[in-house]
């Protein structure tokens, strides 16, 4: 692995353009848009273009199917 604290480490090659979703978009549409763009999170914007939050694919799936637990959730609970 690479040392992320090394002086030569550059963040720019890792960056991807953000996905923006209007706060008025329905959950099903958000789900389809995230799948279409092959991303797992999006910034939510209000009618003025201000960022109001962040939504993840996991958030949407939990709304549909209930709580999704993984090994990281188990570690946080202890």
C-alpha cells in the first residue's frame, strides 16, 4: 500500500466529479440516477443550488429494506 502521509502523495488522481441530486427528487428516481451514474453517493441541493446534505445508496436501500448491518456496524456497536 501507499503511504498517504508521504510528501509526494497527490489527492487529485483519486477525485471524481460529484453527483448532485435535487432535494425534490423522489427516492426511486434517486436510486435509478445513482445506478445510472454508477456512484454510491450524491450531494443533495436545494432550489437555490445550496448543498443541504448527502444521500448514499445504503441510505436508500435501508429505507426500502430496513437496517443493513455489516462488519463495520458491528465494530461501532461494541
